[in-house]
């Protein structure tokens, strides 16, 4: 390894250390649990997704199928990781935290709504749109699409979440958590804490099963 490479790695590790040192400790582990009944599963799959990233949207159906197939043997946690070049991804990630606080059963339906409506919130489509307008459309999308699952005051509560400094802070902490894990893009995956550098949106069910299945007989882990 050449001197220049060592310099690059040194700078990267220093940056990661500085980010990690500045992260407030959240009240609970970051991310949204997909299958809460599997909290003592032998396998922990963590996925870092940007709600407005096309590759994250492409990866989700297979990852979801894997979580459903292995059920009690696998715990899936999705961490929102808004990429800076998807300008509205921070709003989308914050929306996930807001709705998770209001009703955690709606977190994944909202994530899937973002995946289905990425084009309308893309950077190119919203260049001339005020941020407040984007937030209003996010609120309206959730209220209209989830209306059969929410209470009558959901829309006002959901919109109020964007004025709550607490949801802003937890979204920032969530992003910094990804940085501390050296996540540099989405989708990005870890299995039992180990990064899967080769895993991407093109992975098939069989490729995922080859990784997960041999681990399902391992000693169970417990997550508080």
C-alpha cells in the first residue's frame, strides 16, 4: 500500500472517529425494526436505505422477502440514511421518524410509499419548489394513502412533527450513526455487524439465502 493510500485511509479514519465522538447516545438503538417478534433472532440484518434512492427501492422487495421467509431466525432493522445529493431525502427520513413515533406499524408502509413516489420528490422535479411545499406534499401523501389506517387527527399530528426539534435531532443522529459505521452509499448492508461489501440492489433471493441460511443455527442474540 503506497504512502498516498495510507494518507487517504488515515484521513478517513480520523473523520469517522470525529463523527462518532460527536454523536449523542440515542434512547434506543437506531433504525426501524421490521419484525419485532424476532428480537432474539440469531441473525441481525441491518439495511441502510435512502427513501429517495432508486437502488434502495430496487433492493427492498428482495430484502423484505428474505425477512419474511426466515421469520423468527432473522431480525431486520432499516436505518434511514439520506444521501446529500437527494435533496429531499432528509425530509423523507425525518417523516419516517415522525410516523414511527406516532404509529410504528405505519413506518414501513410510508417507506414503501416513498419508494413508489420517488420521482415526484426527486431533486430535478423540486428545484423550483420551496422546502415547505415539499413537506406539505409529504404530509398529504401520507394522509391520503394511509387514511384507512390513521386517526382523524393524524394529518395535523404528522405535520406538527416537522416543527418538533426532537424529530430533527433524531434524524441527524440517525445519519451520523450511518457515518460512524462508514456507510458511504445506499443500499448498504450488515449481517451480525459485518458489512457485506458486495451486496447491492441486484442481489437475488438465492444470493441472500446463501448468506443467511448457514447462520440461522447460531446461538441466539438478544437486543434490548
